């Protein structure tokens, strides 16, 4: 499913074409174009980079677009003086359960990506500043079956579908 990759400092990084490939392979099952509410901060300069925080309201269950919503946080970073129309690359935190990096210094792998892309540091659902999965929240979901159904909405397939909304 990955279409391109490259190596920096002996690490493998994948271009974020996964989402487009997912859509191309699943035209009938890919999320439909749905209006997703987004709140964005003003662009601010952090260590010589533009930084914009985005908070997206997305469906908890992607099969129920009009159902319960959760919030997904992402920080957009681009190098000072480069076009805001550069292609977007989404960084997926490897986990487990950690937030995306907050360091916008642009060193190492980040500096390399920022030469040709804007970078979206995504706090995947259930992590960081996105809607969290906490014991207190699970307690409000009812019995073990209801809790399991809720948690099923935080799997990798939901994160990939989310990226379709976030990249627009």
C-alpha cells in the first residue's frame, strides 16, 4: 500500500501517500465527503517555523457520520518563507498511545521533510490532545460489551479514515 519511501539517518520514512492509495483501492468504502468542523489557531512563529494548531470534530464511528463526535488534534508545521501550498505529509506516531512530537525545531528528519512539504503532526484519536480514552470515560459507556464497542473505534483503520478528513 505504500507507494514511496526514503531513508534519512538509517531510518525509513514513508511518504504519506498511504491515504491516497487507501482511497483509490477502496473507492466504494472510503469515507464520503462530509463537512467536518475544524478550529484552527492563528499561525505563530516557533523556532523559525510557522505552527498552526487544528482541532477537528470527526465521527466516533466513521459509519455513522451524524452520530457522536470526537476531537482530533493536529499541529501543522511549515518552514518560514515556504509556500503554504506545499503538499502535506502526515506524521503518524508509532505508539503505543503517545502524542505526536511537539518539537518544531526542524532538526533531523523533520528538517528534511520541511524542505518540500508541510508537516501535520497528528495526535491520533485517543492520544495526546485528541479525545482521550480514560478509565473514567469507559465507566460511562456501560457494560464490558459497550466499552469494547467504544474502544473498537480507536483502531488503526479508524485513524486511516480520519486522515482522509484531516488532509483536506
